[in-house]
C-alpha cells in the first residue's frame, strides 16, 4: 500500500523543490517525539533542509538535518512516573468521593509548571534564537501544553506558515484556533473516559471541564508565557491565543476507526500510525527463544516509556504476578529492575527493554497488557492484537473507552485492580471472540487511501506549495463568542417575538374595545 501511495504522489503531486523546514518541539516526553521523528526524517530524506529543535535529537541524522538540542534545559520524561503516586492519590480521592473529576484536574496541573519552566529557559537559549533568525518555508510546532514557541516565532519575525502537530487527540484548547467544532455534547475530552455517546451527567461533566480546561490553559499557561517573553525581550507581543490562530493546518495522531468520529476540517488531518517503523528492529535472542518455546502463545506486558513499572507497590505486584501465573500463556513483562537477559519466574519473563512494535507483530504474541498510551494502542491495532488496558493519566482513559467500543480490548481500573478483575479481564481479552474482533478492527484501521506517514508528508508539502493561498481553516476561528453562538441572532428573534406579541396584544385590545363600544350602542337603542 505504501509503495502505491508513493507512486501516486509522484505522479499527481505538484513538484516541491527543496524547502527549508523548522521543527519546534518543546515537550520533554519521549513518546511525543517518537510520533514526530519519522515525519521529520522522511522530509529530510526527500531533499528538504530540516532543522529540528527538540529534547530528543535523533541518531544518525541525514546530511541536510540540523539538530538544535534542548537537552539539559529540563528533565527528560523517560521512566519518571512512580506508581506509588497513583496509590496515594486514589486513596485520597476515593475518600473524598470525587475521584474522577479531581483526578483529571490534578493530572493536567503539572503541565502548566512544566510549560512555564521550559519557556523561562528557552527564551535565553542562544542556539534556538540563532535558528529562528533564519528564513523558512514552513514551521512545524508541537501543539500540546505550551504556546511559548509561537510567541518566540513572532518575536524573531518568522513569517512562514506554521503547522501544528499533536501526538494525541486534539487538546481542549486547540479546536478554537482552527475553527473546528468541539461541542462537549458528543466530543469527549482527551482526559475523560467517555465515548461520543454520553449520559446527561457525563455531558454535564464534559461541558464543565471543557470550559475549565480552556480557562486554565489561557491563564495558567498562555498569559504566563506571554509575560515571560515580554519580560525577556522588553516589549509587548500580541495575545498568544491570537498568534495561535495563524495555524495553517493540524496533523493529529488519531484515526477515526480507533479514536472515534470527530468533526474535522480540510486543515485537520488524521495521521494516526505515522510513527510506525516498517523497517523492523531485531528481537533479542533470549526473547526470541522464549517466544518460540511457548506452546500457547505469549502475552506482552508494558506500561510505556514514562511509567517506571519497577516502582509498583509490593501488594499490587503480587496481585499481578498471581493473576499472570494462572495463565497457560507465557508473559513478557517490561520491568526495569531485571537482569541483562531477563528474569524468569514461572511463566513470566521480566525484561528491561522490549522492541514493542516488533513483538506485537510476532505471531506468538497474542495479547497486550498496556496502559492505553496512544502509541501502544496504535501498534496493537496495527498488529491486530487485543488489549487489556489499565489506564493511569492523560488520554489513557478515553483511549481505553475507545478500544472497548470497537472491540479491540477491555479496560480495567488500576485503583480497583484485584487478582479476580485482572484475571477475568485477561480471559476476556484472550477469548477467540476478542481476538477475532481485534483482527477485524485492525483491517478497518489499515483500510486507507494512503499510508499515514505518506499522508503527513503530502500535506506538509502542500502547505509549502500554497501556504496561505489555500486556506484550510474555518472562518469561525475569527468570530467572537456572541457571533459564533448566534446569541445576537437569538436576541433579535426573541425581541422580535416579544414585539410581535405586544403588537398583537395592542391590536386585540383595540378590537375588543371596538366590539365593546358597538355592543354598548346597541344596548342603548334597545
């Protein structure tokens, strides 16, 4: 399919000469950068001059790929989350009886401190300033928890069209900047556990949090980043919210058959799966042997790059080990405190690192225990492997709900996880029905007009070709709250209705008076 897509692009696309591309990625989460790197490398391989500002510089870059490393300006997000935090948080929130709503708010708060802290550091970073003094044909900017880069683009006078990249579904504060509808009656928040079909109480929660997050992002991040930039450069800059509306296009790491149907525009392109590496890394020999010797298949267990699984409380680990030990399948568990060639205990092999995508593609791996991160979800649906999802934070809850809806897997709560619930969840995921359902979901997910990476490359080059001459946004992004929600129209209709009632009442009174007067005259004659 990918070869055909490349041929079609070569035949039908307008030729794009070597362009100058700037990529700005100020987030410290490694999983985010893993989504963008294949696109950046491919653009360079196609002959474009690519400059990338990132906390995670790639290895062996092409000759026309310039790296501006942000390493050292902030701590990188790799195996930094301690699982004991979730135990203490869950106990407190369950005691208060407000676990779900407060959890979402608490999960997002550190993103504000992270954004402003990084912004304070990069405004004085000379290599970034030097990179921004050059001219570019297009700028790629991560759209997550910060708009600091947008403010710096304005300060340094960068006029090129910019493209927003998202490693997850669109954030709550992103829809307005391109004019796409995010009606909370059927568009669930990234942090929720809802699908597009919500009860009244879910719609109420979704609406309140939608307003909260937009307000929070504006005052906890945007306004503070604006102040940081203005203080550093000694001059006023426009509102970051207005600068953000200059976006030409958004590339979003989703696809409707997995993440659910959402309102889109020509400038919102779903490229879920563009990070998948089709070259395949080798599987370590001791893991390959463990796989091949399995009689009933293998369950892969990984909670991603941010969570340090080895910090799990002892009682939770015992729950997991007891449940996994009852399976006839073998288990490969990504567990950081393992020996170099793994630690084998019964049917469980604990390993420090796994080539996750390659293992999910392996015929012996039949199921995946994951945390619901979008990269792992994408790799699982690509391989057609059912999932048992144990979500912790961020978009993992909504991803788990989406996977359950399409029959890709089942989600269970970490806070309430017991040996019984874990084992029942695994048995459901390992059932022939779920495995068949996952394969069907995979075929639907893969059925596209082009490979997602080729799609992303095409649209970036399209913006290079046409820029602002081919607007892909909705004009609603420039409308005020009153205009967008037709409150002025509603007010006119309401006033007209009131005026009509008053007129009718006056006319009716006049008719009644005339009728009354006529009746009185007749009575006098008699």
